[in-house]
C-alpha cells in the first residue's frame, strides 16, 4: 500500500472545483465545491462565473481534501490536473493552481485529459481496467464511444456526437418543461413515474446508412420541444412524467444500443460507462440488461464518481506515476479542445527535476 503512488488531482473543466487524493487504486479523498446554484438562474453554465468560482474555491477545497485523506502535501508523489478539454478560463484556473502546488512542493506535474480521466476513475470502484476496454462517456459536453488499450497512452475514438451531447439534450428538455437546471437528475426523477412508451420520439442516427457509432440528439430535442409546444398551443395539459420518460428512453436506447454493438464489432467483452449522464438510473438498468444478453461485463462507477470530480484526475495521475510516464513541463497550458487521443500532455525538456529541487528548498515552508 505504501509503495503505491499518492497523487492529488484537480478538476476545473466546467462548473465544479474537484480535488481528489488517490493512493494507487484507493480513493482517500474526494472534495467538491460546486457553483451550480450560481448558474441555475441563467439556465446553463456561464464560463466567467465558473472561472471566478474556481478561484475562490481552489485553496479551501485542496485543504479539505488533504485533511480528509489524512496526508500532508509533502507526502504526495505528484499533482495531476485536467488540461482539457473544457472551458478555457476554468481550465486555466486549475492548471495554474496545479503548477503552483507542484512547483512549491517539488513534485512532478501531470496534465491529463478530462475524458480519459472519466474512464480511469472506474479503477477506484472495480480495480484495474481490462485492456482493451470500450468506454461510453455521456455528459453535458460529450457523448463518445472510446476504445482504450492503455489508459495512459492509447485511447481511440470510435464515435461521438455530431451535435448536442446527451447531457445538453437533458438540460434543454428540462428547460422546455420548466423543470429547472441541471436537467439530468430532474428528468430521471420525473421519468420514474412516467410511461417510457407513451410517446414515440425518434432515435437519431439509427438508420442503415447512418454512422454506426456516432450520436445525434438535436433532432430528438427538437421533436420533443415541438410536441410540447403543440400540446400547449392546443390548450392541453402536458404529461410531464410521460414526456420525461419517453424522451429519456429514446436517449438511453440509442446510447446502449450503439455501445453494445461497438463491443461486439471490436471483440471487446468489457463496457465501461462514465460521465455525468452515467448517473441516470434508466441508462444503468438498460445497459445492464443489454450487456448481460450480449455476454459483456458492464462497469459503471457509483454516481458520485460519474460526475466531474478530482478523484478521476487523481486516478489517472496515479496511473501515470505507476507506469513511469513523463511528467508535464512548466509550460503546460490549458487546451479547451484537447483530443482524447492525448490522455496526457507529457514534458519534453530536461529541466523539470532541477526546478523541482530548487522549489523544494526555497519556496515551500
């Protein structure tokens, strides 16, 4: 246990300041400061508001994580941080903080990929990832099918959304139904009391000539909105629970169908589902049902680890340390469109260790 790398991870890609501490595959602390309430009145995330919230929350959240883990900052073997993708301003706050802590402590810095971190977090729940693993990542910004043969070095995109991500569609339909923000949890809650077969909403990109692994939820979102508008124009009550259930079913039907097909086509017998929408109860249930029927083992982290958090960044950072991957240089920058094919941003210079030694002696007391 003591030989496993102890890593602190910082996540600021969107509206939550997440700080996690991991030793190997063991989660020691998962501290989060959310600014979701500050965005709710705007009906969505406001980048400038998110950035300022990260600035205010960063140091207290790191202190809280260290206290929760019962470790000293000097005990750390490395600092990992989300370098992208995400909101540029929000990412910059996290990267800057990670640089400051790594420099002051004399620890290696690892800039890692947000999407790869969502895959790696499952190691904290179910142990080492099988290689290869198929991953379905569904969130407010991403709906992706990814094949990972090495989470630190080889993540290949199989399919992605061509318009709205699944989480965006949940938010927009919740707004049309006047259910508030964020939309995912409230749609899930209302759907449990509705009939998923009540309304035949379309399934995007499921035709014989459509891309087999890509996703599209824009058409579904428009169809649901128009259905609701027609009901209201006719002076009829909108059956909110049935709409929520039917819309949710259309989303998870497509997600699970394409994920299982990708596993079969690629000969992969493990499917991992991550991202904020992975907390959806119907997605979990339908994925389990279809995976069992196909002989595929399903791995889904507990809901708290599916949403953005520092633990997932620390998990990938710990894997980088364990596999002796190169640390990032001090010129590490935030990349709002960092491709998933870059699980981390390695360094190229040879000055890293020397700078750490100087900082260790002079900057941290």
